[in-house]
């Protein structure tokens, strides 16, 4: 069975986020005020073939830990798409 997976990768708290900081500094010049604590991340969507939802999540988590994220500095949230 095919399952649609979403993996959201973000920097762990306390890790500098220069991309988020650059975006935050640019916002006032674009007319956006009051936006704080901008953090950038990555979102991956893919389909995975597995016997059941639990196996799909386990495979996606393993793939995320080994390829899509750096577990030392990033957190990865894996979920099945509805």
C-alpha cells in the first residue's frame, strides 16, 4: 500500500538560524511589522510503499534520520498525510 509522507525539518532550539534572521530583518522593509522569532526549515513530501501505516512511519523516520536531516542540529517531524 502507498502512504503519503510529510517530513518537516527544523533547526533545534539554540542553533543559530541565519536564514531565519535574514528573513526577519527584511520583513519591515516589505511592510510587515510585528513578526518575531522567524525560523526557516525544510519540508519534504513523498510516497512510500509499506504494509501498514506504522511501517510507513518507521521507514520514513529512518530515511529522515539518515538522509533528510542532520540529527545533531535538526529535528525532524514525520507524519502521514491525510
